[in-house]
C-alpha cells in the first residue's frame, strides 16, 4: 500500500493531468481548492453554471479497514440495478393501470 505522501502526490499529478486535458480541449478549467478543479459549462438552453471535480484519497474506516474501491463499485452497480428494477416495475404498473382505465371507459360507453 502507498503511504499518505505517495497518495497525495498521485492525487495531485492526476488532478494536473486532467486539468491539462480539459484546457487542451478548450475548457476554462482551473484549481479552485486543494484537490478540486472547476470550469464553466453552458446547457443546451443557454443557461450557464459550473462543474466542480473533486479528487479524494479515501483513507478507509475508523476500524482500520482499508477502503475497497472494487467493493464500492459493486455496491454502486447493485444500487443502480435496484433503481432500474423499481423503475421497470413502476412502468409495468402504470401501463397495467392505464389498460384497466381504458377497459373501464370502453365498458361505460
């Protein structure tokens, strides 16, 4: 495992690399805080705003357990899958309810 100084150096270098990439591709990016960069964005409707990108070196839990990035990714995938499943169930229910209402209206006529 890298020590804290090595982690911070890697974070700083990655931040610099990504910032340079953004600048090379026409973005007006710059550091706004330690470990953060920002740049202005314009939406399709012409409204403007800011995008902030944060770089964090997770240290793990208080119990001494190291941060597991792969487990974090898997937990996120599972969360997205659950959301998709719930959305699909909701869409089915809405379609079924709409079908019932249409049948009722036909019978009422």
